[in-house]
């Protein structure tokens, strides 16, 4: 026999949530009965609840998910699934289309007429979500009012009256009005949506003398997204600042902020930075796709035998593992992946980061905040009193942080951290330059991992070729033997003619054994330590790059650009 779930009254749910009391409920019920206005609208008019409060209560009442449309960026292709007339008639808007069907936001989840009309118009499974009436109406105005590509939207806006008069750029209320225009909101949304679809890591919005240039970084390389009219600059920058909770009137000082959006099924954390330039403020948006972070060891690189060395190191009960490489080489991803591999309920893992890029389950993450005294060093001192087993330090920047981290590694903790050097062996010199005693370095560090991110060959247009002897010689491969057959991309629509698509990591893992420890204590130079490491089986980044070339993962040009002959 089927069990029928008893649906609670909306007033009960609001009382249980602590949003209204019995007196307010009785008063609103009386008004509703007298005027015929629905209870929820009466409570909103009384100021007892907000539209969002009521929408969440309705979602709970009917067991349907709640969606905040202000945090969602809707793809134009999804919007086109429902005609504008139908969306406005029933106050309904699609926000995600995926393999399961079409997710739609509506205020009344039991509006049978609306669902019937949708089913007649759309040949897709429908998944209703509850949103506030105001959010739905605002989204309909934004997305149906302006549609098309970035260039099409920008062309329409350029023809509209959206330019500020002289002196108005200093007036916050004027900037706020412009930033709130549906067309500007749509334009910024399209930029972010396109960047996410192109797997971009950053968006650069740069004013020039006579144009507003928009570029995005894909696979580590900047590509031009579009050029816009310079008069759109104040409105676009103000819109981005509002999203990041920054001061829209402040143009003389750099500002930093962050905000979250949802593009399709992807949760995107965006870090925003503005910088005054000679032609106006430049904005850079760093896109962190929480659903795209690599958390499996085997996905870091196809050269799995190198990672096997690191896999053995992270099983050590104590000691320090340092991840090194330039900015953008994937150190944070590797650190998070290591933590994910060793994470378990029986371990207390604590991190100190600046900023916290991704939230990890079970792990205790601490955000550095110098304004209130939470520096890397200060946070580490307190963490050591929290009975940690494993610690992640976002970056070792100074002697004080390095000494506390080493102390933790020597007293029974496994410490993972990043440091900015060009290669694994050079990290030892970097620590010595900081003023760390050689005996502390040799006794605390168990492994140093150097890494690079390189672009892979596009699988769609991958083809064989024979490189020139000169190119092989530059790479350090002898040309007296038969010239090998390698691979490169011919260029196609998938890779936009570059022949390269996606990125993979290459790693060098320096295991600090007894011989290396002895050389560190003797303060021997980098070349001597490198020679001893190679004799013991150490493979440099250049060597790992050559292996990646030979296996058809990348090109000679990529490895020459990413690595040095003597690492």
C-alpha cells in the first residue's frame, strides 16, 4: 500500500523556520481570507518574509529543489528551449539543459496548466525547481530581452544610449544604473559562459586607447575573445565590481573580490582583481571550476611510473613534500590531489591557504587573513596545537613559515607545501637563501616535486611527421640515428587551428636519500646535487618531456618552451 506524504501548510513551515510567529500567521490568514490574496503574498507585503524565504518554504513544502537564479548564468541555447511568450505567460524560465532533460525555474511548482503547456511545446523531460517570482521575472527580462553572441549583444548595446557624460563616471548612482541594465548583465554573463565552455582559466578585460579588449586564457595561452566599444568599459567594469562586492566609485586603487556563479551544471568560483592603468581599470577574472578539479593521481599525468615514486612518498608517516614550479604550473591541483588520496576519517588534515581555491570534504581549511593577524606562520603555530596528522601549507614564502613547517615535519607530521623555484634541485638553494640551516633541510624533506603543465596534441587532427634534425638537436636527442616518427596536430576547428588542446602535467620527483642529505649538509652546489640525483635514477623535467613526446602526448615545441636543457 502506497504511503501518502502529508504536505505541511506553508504557515507551519515558516513558523518552524523561525521566520514568522503565530500572531503574524493569524493576522495574515485573516487578511488573506478577507481579500482573496494568497497567504504568501500577504506575508511578503507585511514585510514578515522575503520572496526568497517564501520560495524556499514552497520548495520544502512540495519536496522540490530551490534555485537562486541570481547565482546562475544561463546559456543562450538553454533559453531558446522555451519561447518567450510561454515563459512570460507562466512566469517560468529554463536554466539547465543536460542529458536528464530540461531544468526549469517556476514559483508555483503545482501549476498544472503551466506544466501541460510546457509538455506540449517541449519534447524533453522536465525537472521543476522553485525560485522567487522576482528572480524569475528579472531573469526573463535579462535573457529574453537580449540574445545572441557576445558580438551581437555588444553591437546592439553600442547603438543604445549607454554612454556616460563627462563627469558622470565619478557618480556611483550613474554607474550602478548602467551596471544594472539587462543588456550589460547579459553581456557579462555571455563572457563568463563562453569562457567556461572554452575551458578558460582567466578572462582579461583591458581598456586600450580606442577599444575594450577581452581575452581569455585557454590551456595557458591568451586568446582574443572580442573587441568592444570603449564606451562600454564603465558599465562592464561596474557590473563585475558589483558581482565581486567592490567599490564601484574607486578607480585609483587596485581591488580584489570574489563571487560564485553556476554555468550549466558547473559551479564556478570567480576571483576578481582590478588594476588602474593609463586607459582605465583593467579587470581579470580567475575562473575556478569546482567540478573540473583533478583529484585522482592517475589523471595528473599519463607518465604513471613517475607518479609511482610520489605515491610511495605520500605514504610516509612524517616529513615534508615540497611542490615547486612557476605560477600556473598546477601546484595547487597536485597538492589537493595528494590530500584527496590520503584523506580519511582517521586522519586530522588541516590546511593554511591564500586563497582557499576549492573546498574539500572532512579537511579543515584555514584562510590566511593578515588584516586580523592570520598569516601563514601564525596559523601554523595554532594548527600545531590542534593535534594534526597532515598539514598543507599553501606556500612557503619566508624563513619563519619555512622553519615552523620544518619543525612540524620533524615532530611526526606529514607536511605538504608549495614553493616558487624553477626545478626540484633548485629548491634546496632557495631554502638555504632563506636562511634555513642545511641540517634542518636534509632531515625534514623527503621529496621535492618539480612540475610543468604542457599542452597536449589535439586528438581530432593528430598526425605523424618526421621532425628536422635541427629541432631534435635543440631538444638534446642525437641525430646520428634514424629520425623518429613523432606526432603533431594539423590544426582543425576543435583546436581552433593550433593543433593543441588540453593540458597534461610532467613531473620530476627528487627523493632525498642519504647521499643527497650528505651533499645538502656540506652545502654542495646545485650541479653536484643534480649529478648525484641523476646517478640515483632522478629524471629531469626535460627527460620527462622527451618521454611525453615519444609517446605522442605533446610536441617538441611545447617541451622546448616549458623546460630547460639542464634542470
